[in-house]
C-alpha cells in the first residue's frame, strides 16, 4: 500500500510540475512566436560555458564554497569532471571556432593584421566575424544546427543566435516578443525584477568600491571612471538574466542543442586576478544559473538533455609588460626602430564588458521602434549617451585604411608583429636583415619569454638565454642551448601548437610570447592581472564536466578541435 501511495504522490507531483512549466513557459513561447521543434527520441544537449575559468581555479572555487550546486552534483557522481587543453591561441574566438565548427584555421589571436589586404582584424567587430563565420561554415556543419546560441563569438549554425557577435543584429531578444511580452518576462516570476535591480545595484557599488581602492593601491583600474561601471553592471545583469531565461524557454520548446556562455568571471579576473574574491563571487552567480537550468532540465522532460559545463580557456595570474619594461610592446618597438618608422598598436580594455554594452544598445535600438514618439526620444538620448561614454575611442581599431611600417597586435601574453616591407609573410632571415637590432632588443627585453619566426616549413623559437629551438611539422624538435620552451611546461605540446600558429597565413612575421616568471606569473602585453592567449600557467587548461555515461575522454582533448567530432558524432549522427 505504501509503495502504491508513494507512486501516486510522485505521479501527482509530475502532473503538477508539467502543468506549471506548460503554463509559465508556454505563455512566453507563444508571445515569442517561435514554435519549438516536435520532441523526438533524440537526446539533446546543453553546453554552459564559464568563460576563462581554468580547471585549477575551478578546483579552488569548489573547495572555497563559491559553487555549492556544482560541487553537490560532482559529489553525487554526475557530472564527471576533468581537465583538457584548448590549444594556442588560448582565446575565445579560436576555441569557439574549433569547438562549434571543427575549424579554427587562421584565427591567430583576438586581434591580428592581414598584410595582403591592409586589414586590421578585431574579433569583437561584427562584420569581420560574419566573414570568418561564413568561412568556417563552408566546410562543416556547426554542432548547434537547429538549436540556440547565447553570448558567443560564433553561432555554430544555431537557428536562434542572441547576443552573438557573428550574428549581431540578426536576432533580438526583446524585439522578438509580441505585445507586452517584454513585461511578461518579469511578471512570470514576481521576484525577477527585484533580483535584477539588486544585481545591478550590487555590481555597480562593488565596481565603485574597487575604484576607490585603486586610488590608494594603483592597479589596472581607472579610479576616476564612475560611469562605465554602471553601464557594465546594467548590461551584465540584463544579459545574464536574458540568456538564462532563454535557455529555460528553449528546454520547454525542446530545442535540440543549446549553448550559453557566461563571461563575468573572465572580465573580473582580468582586472583583479583569477582567484580574487570578487571573481569567485561571480562564479556563485553562475552556479545559481546552473541550478536553475538544471532544475528545468530535470523536471520538464519532453526531451531528454545531456548537460555539459565547461570553459573555453583558463586565466593565468599576470603582470603587464609595461610594469617590466616601462612601455607597451608597440612603444618599445618604436623606440628601438628610431626616427623614420611608425608603429601601429591597438590596445583596449574591458573587451567583454564593452561587447555586452553593444548588445544592450542593439536591443534598445530594436525596442525603440515599438515605443511612443516621446519614449522613443528618451531612448535615443540614452543610447547616444551610452555610445559616447562606452564606445568612443574604440573606433580607432575599426580604421582599416591605415598602413604602418610596423603593426603590433596583442592578445594577452601573445603578440603578432608585422612588417609592411612586403605584403606576404616574412621568414625570420628576412626580418633579421633590416631589423637585426630590433630582434636582439626583443629577445633580451625584460618580460619577453620567446620570439618565434618562420624558416621555410620550419619554425624557429629564440629564447632570452641564447637558446634556440627548431620545430618541424611532424612534432620533431632540435634544441641548441637552454630550451626556450621549457618555461611553458610541456615542451612537446608547446612545440606543436606554436608551429601550427606560426604558419597560419596571417600570423605575425614575428610572434612574441610573454615570459613566465619564477613564481608562475605570466607577463602580458595588455593591462591585465590575469591573462590568456598564449602559453604558461593554466591558461591552456580549461575544465569540462560531462554526463558520466557519455563516452568523453578529456585526457584525449588536446585542442578545441577535438571537441567537435565528439558532439558531431554523439548528437548529429555524423562522422567528423
């Protein structure tokens, strides 16, 4: 009798749960006007990405109690947890391209330069990312085909891509809601708007507090900037809430593939460090979102979903090159070249935060068309103010007409240096002839770990202690003197990754790597206290948590490219 009664109670709970989710999310789905696919027997998948969190610092976060829900899941044996290697460059665009499309060819960093076209490439620029995405998609089908993608560089062939750079402006979250659906987003959960407001206020006051500290303890933050923290707090809170709700709605709609990227940890880590308390507090917020999504996945079972939680790369504690040499890398090179030479160097900070603000501006533009003339004027004035305060000064990076003698493009501790004496890639000997003194200065500069160049089909790595490594396509290495790759850990892995990077068509004529100091700190060419993009520390060691009954072997993942065939075979039924 007791078993019969317990089963009836469970059945009743199941009916009530199904009714709750059908009413709550069904109403929103109808207003969105995007019917979901019919549920079938195929298992779907959800990828929750925590941008920039290495396996090492995830372990610290779990042990410190910053992610209690994920810790509980792991203690129960689902999911399993492991470390993998993302490859070089250890940047979001390269990793997402490899994972979503199985192709990251000729994405040499976060920024680079194409000498043959005189084109400065910046991966937060939507038109350039669309071109790259079109190139990636020609050869392979993206793993998000038929699915949804949130807060990403690339869409992975998703049907719905929100807050995604390569699909910027194609889909808008609020504009797609019919009638008063935008307000329904909050009315469906009475405490949602209070939580959102509280999150904005808390984040803004925290940002102001950090800047007050910077008045007496100088770091990478501008202590006099009190406006951009507000916009960053607003945009971060809005995007976090919107994408979490979007994922939960997609589960209700039985979307077969869902990808959501949470970027706050990476942003805070760059400014304050990978293990800073503020960085771990952002992980507590992400942990709550994981809990919400996992509960929806578990309780609404029209389609079964496998849940993956992973990071695209790690972050390594860093010190800016300017603190070691007294100048940016571009300025250092210009000083060594002397009069008659010009150097073009593009630097920016708060990349992810600014990109979020741009997404919010785009949402406001779409929303404005549905407001009254009076409210539209208010909205236009607000957008203008946000654009002026946040996006001014970044337009310099959009100037694709400038051609300088030397172009420097940095991605954390990885820098590409281009010489416009020729539109084609130069071998190391061709750089040494006109710029021999510069090469000597670079190798011996405080904060430079190695300088990489090409020699036909081979790659030459020069170290500051006189060591030289010659790398071949088959992974062979010949080392003369102290191994310049030893500071980066696994020298065989570093050799393979650097050789491939150096022979991308638009890699620099020289590639400069930041040094790994005695305490493990990496020198970065940006104004950051945690960095990624190159080699050294945990930046190439992200984590992945996967369903234990799935045949994933993280120890076999030595590049983001290795994730694509797994998802393609497991969920798309195709052999990559």
